[in-house]
C-alpha cells in the first residue's frame, strides 16, 4: 500500500479548511505576552540564562492586547476581563497608569476603525482598574489627556494635512467616548460624561470655522455618529445648540468653496436631522425587529470608514451576511481520496484476518 501511495512528505504545506494563519499568530503573540507577564519573574520559570529573551514591557503587552482586539472585535466581551486582570497585576504605580492611558489613547486615535472598541475598553477600565492615585484614576487621567488635544483645536483645523488628519481621528474617538463612557452616579443609572457634551459642540464649531473639505467631512462623520444623542441631550436641557450647528452648515453650503461632493454630504446631513436622524416612531418592536421591518435596526451599529472616507455599517448592501456566497469545497483531492480508499481497504482486510 505504501509503494502505491502518491502521498509525499515533500508535498506543499497542508492548511486545514478555515484556518486563519494571521489570527493564529496574533493570538499566539497575545498569549505569549500574557504568559511572560505572569511567570517571567517566578524563579521556577525564570533564571539569568533566560534573560536573552528580555522581559516584556507594558507597551509591548498593551500593544498586543489592542492589536488583538482590533483584529477580533467580536472577542471583546470574552477577553476584556482577562486583559483587565493582567493590567491590574501590572499597573501598580502612578507612572505606569499614565503610561497605560497614553498607550490606549494613542492606539485609539491611530489604528483605523479602532475608536469604537477603544472607547468601550476605556469605559470598562474606568470601572475595573483598581489603582487610583492622587493625580486621578484612569477615567480622570484619560479626560485630562483628551483636554490637552482639545486645547489645540483652533490651530489643528488650520494646520497641515497630517495635523488635520491626526486631529480628526481624535474628534471621532471623543465622539465614541461620549457614547460609551459611563459615570456611575449615587442615584439612578450611569450617566454620560457631560464635559464631553460641551467639548463636542466646541469641536464642531472649530471644524466649521475652517470649512475645508477635510474638516467638513470630519464634522459630518461626527454628527452621523452622535447627532441624535447630542440633539436629545441638548433638547432635554432646553438648549438649541443643534439648531445653531445646522444653521452653520446651511450657511457653509451657500457660501463656502467646498467641493460638490462635500456640499452634497452636508445637505444630506441637514435632511437627516430634519427626519429626526432617521428614527421612525412606529418602528417594529425590538423582539421582532429585522432589517426589513425596522428602519432603526442599524441605528446603534458602529460606523466604520474606508481609506477614502466612505462610511459603512452592517446596513451597507456591500457587506453581505449571506454565508451562501462562500462556496467552500469539502471534497478530497483525487490523489488523497485514492490513498484513503486504499488505506480503508487494507484496514478492513487486516481486520478480517
């Protein structure tokens, strides 16, 4: 049987169906850093001869954590508790806490489409990180870091393209942070950070004060992301800030020298607000809601953007969820099938002897 087999040890590498080598390597790296962070100082696992590998730094470990969450956002709920436990065992000083805040802030404003997951992570850590030095806990230090960037807004909107791009990433992260960062109150349910509500208004005013295309596109993205929540919050307080912002947009459409495409984006945004941000009062009940019968079905989905700034969500018809489009081939190759049949026949013959 062996002589008649066409199988070869020199055959191309076999990769199991559905195996994602990138995810495997990423998860291996994540788990390796977790292992080192726990055991590297344990004398049973570490001695001077192992120093060749080097002790992992907080930056290395956090970068791996965030890279893992960026590539596998669906694993957030299952992984965040373990990640927080490791950070609690590591971040034990004020300096390390400040470093952690800076690492998460930097990654959340630089990794494409990570602002949503980054904001969720910030909210979780603000409630579950143990350390709280005199200079402030995780949430307070994070808001101070955001304040530093906020103070540069008027210069940033008029800066070089790279400066504007960095600032726009910060703006969208702050929008996600407003939606997800919860502050526990003594009475009632958690509330949003009201300081961010005022900050977002001022950021929009700064963006509109320099109505070049890049700034206007950023403002449209921010309002599509947070517009309904901002509008509701201001209405509850009896404030007319959203109406004032819409008036600014209408003036820009008439007077500013923005491109035709951006002008259309602004007009669509004004139309969206006039329809109460696309919300329909007679929406189907949540228990029976589907994309077909509930116009609000995708309202709470995170919005991502392609490299050219085009937004897309699960509602995008290009993002098909029909698994029938993936036509996986489960049949064996002829050579493998023949060798397998010979193996089965030989096994059956030996069993009958």
